[in-house]
């Protein structure tokens, strides 16, 4: 009897919101490296960004693999329904979803925060994740399980990983919108996980630590002395020291991809923190 693995890690089709850059793109690359036969990048980014993302993922695809780019907004149900329909038309099913479209929003004290700016964070980060899950779950629950599972594994009709944050389990002054949205992502992940677990679909979330994504660039450029300067200069270096070191996008991408694998079959409703020990470190430096 062979003691080697008898099935590929991720043979199915992956759908990534916010997939055209940053963490979403790194996740798409990880899915491709692990053998996914289909990768779908769903994003609101302009055509040049989508084209570059397609090329970046395609270099890692298996010989018969394919990458699709679909422009759309996670806050619009019709965009998500169209994207999932295109995915199923092309590949026949949807096996893995990573919901990583998001915004940072205003970095200011509660009493100084504009209502519409605060509302947008909730709209994208929380409502967008919930709406993405709604459409993805409808498809996953309508399809059969992956066919090439290892012997003894329970069926997996789908797996979803949502983007939370270390702000899902802690907070920071000047981040009420972002922190509220990420606490909410953790809550809706737990609820959806319980709804779907008996039907062969797993739902989890991850909480990345401090990585310099495109979303953070505006905050990093704020002049010192302003309320929004909390992420600039020495402060960011302090966060990285507390985290232990600089982190790479690929590290998050690999965690998300592996969390979708049937090898994680008993992991349901979990918030996997990817922060190098930041949130367990009582020493700020």
C-alpha cells in the first residue's frame, strides 16, 4: 500500500474577489501553483490592472488550466450573479471562493468621520462579503462534491474563505469603520459556516497581519501630525516589529489556498490568524 497522497491539493475551480492585485492576486497565484484548473479574478479594477493580473496568474497555471478576468462590483448582486454564471459556463462548477475585495476607509476619530465614508467601508467589507457568499453558496449547494477526494474524506461541494483582519479580534483608535466591518466578517463567517456544513460546504476566514497592500498606500502618504498618520513612518515599523518581521503576500495566499483544500475537512467557521504572532504579543515593540 502506498503512503503517498492519492489526490491533488486543489484540482478544482477558484473564484477570487479583489483578485486583480494585492492579497487577492497572491491567492490566485497560490491556487494556480496548487493545480487549480480554473481561476477567476473578479475585481472592480481598470482593464490594464486586470490584464496584468491575468498574465501574472497564467504563468503558474497547469498546462490545461485557464484564468478568467471578470469586471464587477461586490456590492452589486447582479454583477456577482453574472460572474458566477460565467464561471460555471466556462468550467462547469465553482469549488473554492476567496472573498478579498475590501477598503480601508477613513482613519479618523469617530466624531471627525464622515458618514458616507464610514458607510462605504461597511458596504464593501461586510455587505460585499455577505453578498459574495450568498451567490457563491447558491452555486456550491447546487453541485456535486469534488470527485477526486482521498479515501475517507467527507464530501466537499465547496469551500469559502473570507478576508477578516487582525482588526476582527482587536481594535485601534481611528479605525471604527474598518474594525466594525472586520468584526462583522468574523460573525457572518461563523453563521454561514453552521448553515452550510451539513451540506458539504465549509466556510472560514483568515486574519492577515500587517502587509503593505495598495489599500494602505494612501494612509502611508498622510503627513505626520494628522489624525490619519497612525499607519505612517515609525508606527508601521513598530507594527512589523511586534509581528516579528515583514510578511509577504505569498504567505497569505498559500494559507488561503490550503484552507480551501479537502485536507482541511474538519476546519469549519474558523478564523485563522496570519500575523507572525502580532496579536499574542503584549510587547508593542
